[in-house]
């Protein structure tokens, strides 16, 4: 049993227990083991299958001879946690990209807004003076209009006697409205 006590002495020395106290604890331990043996109690029954280093550290801690309870600390590795964090970040970004692509937010080129062709109704300007009729046709949003037979100008006193397309027709903006002028 002296091997067990010797191992405890080495552990107390490693933990920094003062020599005098370590020797006192070793003597006490030897006395307890001898007394147990005299009573017919085996060492294994008294100590269990205890590790001498753990036993010595626990005893020194209980007596307040070491600053904090001694535990066998496993060296924590940071890398597994870094890898886990990296994998989770990648999964988050991938799921965000799939959600974004599905909703039209990511993964598409520049978006071009296509407006449908706007349609306008042809106003009835038959019987109006030429200048007023042109203002009304231009105000409807028609992109192109012309006056038949008057490419370079016209007299505002002339009256509209006909028009193409017919009044009330709905046309696309880029269709040309043609007005025919005459005298009243």
C-alpha cells in the first residue's frame, strides 16, 4: 500500500501542497490504511478502485490546500468549433441564395420593365378648325399625326373634313392619325 501513498505524495508535491502538510496527510493516510487492514477491511473496500492522483487531488482540495478543485482538464480544441461555425454559415448562405433566387431577388440579371403598348381612343375632330383639331389629337397621346396634303404647314382657318382612323376607334399610340382639311 506504500505505493499508493507514495503516488499521493508525488501528486501533492505537483499541486504545490507544502511539504509539512503533505507529510502530515501521508502519515494520516498510512494510519487509516493500517487501521482498516487491522479491522479486516481491504484497501480496495476502503479506497475503491481509486486513482491515487485523483484521490490526492480531491483530498488536498477538500482541505483547502489548492486554490481550486483540481479536475482533469482536456485540452479544448478550437478548430472543431471553427469548422462547425463555417459549415453553418455556408448552409445559411446557400439557403439564403436559394430563397432569393426563388423569389426573384438574387441570381437574375438586370430587370427591364416592359410596359404594355398603350392604346388611345381617336377623338372626333371633324368640323373643327385645323389648329384646334391638331391640339386635341396631340393631347390624346397619339405619337404621330399628319395633315393630308399639307406637309410644310397649313392655315388654322381650314376645317377638318375627314380623318383616318375613324373617330372612336382605339389604336396603339404609334399609329398615325391623318386629318383632311377643307374650307367651310
